[in-house]
């Protein structure tokens, strides 16, 4: 069922009252521009408010400090950090070769403004547009680079930006986060000349059936790109994490085969953090069809997309992703531009848990992400996490029941049981009204 247009409208009248986003019955306004709504609209007021926060442009914010550190590691790339988060489905999906039925397009995973427009789910949404701007000399777009002159025709660029996803709630997932895209292209003839000169005319890295070399690339070309990409990413992560407490030795890295519609082969990079492997980015060799569509068929290249919060959590020792959005001066006061300091937690406030059990309706499929959004709208950042603690299907009636445990905890104050009971009542009422479930 999810956020139907009527839900948005009802919520909109009550709750949209911020500078970043405002809604009327048939329009959503995001960052000053108005967009028509339709049956796809599922962007909530809580999310619209985040579009105006500009964390990457607050010089003392850890995410902005990290952004600048990464930019410094790539002195010959063009930097973009002010591209609008509202993009078309063409930019976010079609331009990257996402199939019509790719699960990433689902309303349950993406915040749509309307059927054609959405809040970007990744910085890759700008890849084709920026490659194209380089080849066609689109100065309006090229001028948005902070230092465009260092990378002629956008042959190499970085994009830092806020991205939006309907996702689970826990210490390392948040519906708004930040990514750093890197795209690096080479003249194919120069790569081959270099391969000839160095005698590296064969394959030097592993490819597999499930993570294949593109038929349009020679094994030597793809090997060259993979080695250059992994070396560049390793150097960057090592240089950044060397500045964290404990230094680079504390953070082993590994590569896991992955799959993205716009790269092949592809990997995810993981870092060992507090005993667990944490995925920090996706990457791969850019599909040659992208290069052709961008008007640069004679070039080949690679791309990566890092999650900035994940890296910042390692670098600054921030234990919970919600802290990056905190308005608490005790958070902000700990950081200053250009400095890496380890976060000193303010005292942890006691959590409060509440369970909710319900029957799922036969008529409306239950999507967990709809419950997550409902919780964010109703309880905001008081939600620390949720856990599905029980599920069963009744043998006679065929009805399914779920029980979720919701953990409420504030980052900056004590919550009272009374206050949480009142919120839990609102949550329960909203679940009946919006998700069509029957409470038990
Ligand atoms: C992507 O978004 C691809 N666009 C990455 C890419 C770029 C691949 C260029 C190839 C070439 P993925 O969905 O895995 O991939 O997200 C990339 C990173 O974003 C993750 O590794 C993680 O660090 C971060 N991330 C993903 N979801 C969340 C979330 N909900 N909260 C915080 N960080 C997240
Ligand atoms: Mg991933």
C-alpha cells in the first residue's frame, strides 16, 4: 500500500512547514521549486526537511571535513558538491542501464516526488550528465565544478552529495546519507600505448562468469583499469584512515564481487571496524555503452561511490549515524575544519522499547520500509532501531502476523515512558490508518 497520494496530502497539511520543502494538495516544493504530485509521490515531510540541511556545506561538520580531505587526495579531478538532489528517473536509473523492473526503482525503496522525478538514490545519477557535459562543452554544468579547469572536459571528476533511500533503521543506515562519486576516464589509445611500452599485454587480474570482463574490452585494458582503480581507492582510504586514532593498521580492507547495471566487473570495498566488515563503497569498470552515450566512445574508465557516513564513522569514531544530523551543540563543538578529532560520546541516555503485533491485510501487501517511514514521520530521530521478533502464518485462516520491537532513544536527552507511550499510541493509530493492518 505505502504512501499513497492521499496520505501525503493529509500529512502535508498538518506537517509541512519548513523552508526546504512545502506541500499543497497537488504540489510538492523542494528547495524552492514546485513539482506536481501523482500516484508515485511518497516523499515524506521528514525527508523534505533534510533537503535543506546542507551538512556538506558546514565547514565544521565531520562530513564536510571528510569531503574536503577526499577532494585533496584527488588534486587533478574536477569537484562538484552543489548539484540539486531532485533528478529525473532518466538520470537516476535509465541513463545507467537499470532495467524497467529493477528493484531499486520500487516505491518501497525510493523517494519519488512524482512518476518522473525523485530524490537521487545515489550520486551515480550524475555520471552520464557530467561525462556528456565534458564532451559537448556544456559550460553551464561545467561551471558548477569548484575547480573545473584541472580536469579538462570532465575526464576525471568527483561528486559529493546528499542521497535519499527508503531503508531500514539502525546505527549505520539512515534515509538520507551522503556519497562521494569518483569517475576517471582514459584515452583508450594512450592506455594501449602504455601497455605496449611496459610489456603488459595480457590479463593480470581475475575475472569470473558472475563478474565478467566486458566483451568490448581486452583483458589487458580491463586489467589496467581494475589495477588503477583499486590502487587509487586503497591509497585514498589509507591516507584518510591513517589520520584516525589507531591509524591505518587498525582497518583491514577486502574486496567483494558485486553487480551494478553500469559497471562490469564490479566490487564492493569493505573495512573491518569493531570486529565487523562494514561496506564502504561500490565500484567497477564503466560500461562502454555509457561512454558511447556520453559522446566519448574513444575513452575507457572506472567509477566508485563511497558512503561518506560510513567513512566518517571510522575516522571520527562516531558510533551512530543519527548523530550527524544532531542539533546538539555538544556534537558540533567537537569538530573544526581540517581537523580529525575522535568523538567523545555524551552520556548515553536510556533506551525504551515497545512491541507492536499486528495481522497483515490480505488486500494490501506489507512492506517493511513503509513501516520505517511511518516511524520516522511519527517519532523522528527518537527511533534508534527496529527488530522483527516474531512472524507466523495462521494455519487455518492463512493470515500472517508480525511483531516488531521498536527501540526509542534520544541522542541528547532522557525520554520518559509517558512520552514514549504517547508516541507509541500515535504509531499504532497510523499503522491502522496507513498500512491497513489489524493490531493484536
Ligand atoms: C551505489 O550506490 C552505487 N551507485 C555505487 C557505485 C558507484 C558503483 C560507481 C559503481 C560505480 P550502494 O548502494 O552499494 O552502491 O551504496 C554505496 C555505499 O553507500 C555503500 O557502500 C554504503 O557505504 C553507503 N550506503 C548505502 N546505503 C546506506 C544507508 N542507508 N545509510 C548510509 N550509508 C549507506
Ligand atoms: Mg552496496
